[in-house]
C-alpha cells in the first residue's frame, strides 16, 4: 500500500504543464509507458484480436464440420464397399460351387463317354476277332478242299483211264440235263 501512495505523491511532484523536462526515474517512466502501450493495444487491438480469434474459430469450426461430413461420407462409402464385398464373395462362392459342379458333371460325362467308347472298342475287337476267325477257318477249309480235290484228281487220274473218264463225264452231263428238265 505504501508503494501506491508513493506513486500518487510522485505524481503530485510532477513539473507543471508549462515546462518540459526529462524524468530520469527509469522504473516510473517504463511503468507509465507500458501502461499506455498496453492500454492502447487493448483499446485498439481488442477489435482486431477479436476478429482474428473469431475468424480462427470459424475456420476451426468449418474444418471440424467438413471433417465430420468427410467422416460420414467415408463411413457410407465403407459400408457400401463392405456390402459390395459381401455380394462379390457370395458371387465368387456361387461361381466356385457352379464350377465344382460343372467339373463333376464334365468328369461324369467323360467317364460315361470313355466307358461307351471302351464298350464299342471291345465290341469292335470281338467282331474283328470273329471275322478273322471265320476268315481263317474259310481259308483252312479252302486249302483242305483244294488238297482233297487235288488228291481226288490225282487218285482219279492214276486210277482212271480215258475211257472211264469219258463215261463219268457223260453220266454227269446226263444227271445235269435231267435236273434242268425238271425245273
């Protein structure tokens, strides 16, 4: 409190208004200057500072609003992407299952076609064997017949003479002629 009264006493000792002088008390003059500067700054700077702070506040609020809108938009896009992902996963599972069933169908068709081909091949093989067997038997018959005919001709040639031969021919011609008349 004593300091405050000294200040007022000090103010009372100021020189009169008509004179000009230097105050060499640094502490007293700095305090007065600082008070004046702070007062002027508060008086004039209050509006500017308030405008700057309001502008800053509005920018922060608009940034927060924009961030919230972006967050909501991002959440919506994320939900849409999740839904699309689920749809794609379902379609992939469906394609996979259809693919597996298609593979199984193709496998069964291939097995059936192979089985049919094998049966036809077996049938063809059996038919070929049968025909080859028949052909071989016919060839053997022809050879046996040829050998029998050659043996009979050889026996006839050795046993028959020309006269007996002509008589046999005439008898056979007679039999053939009688058969023709019956028809």
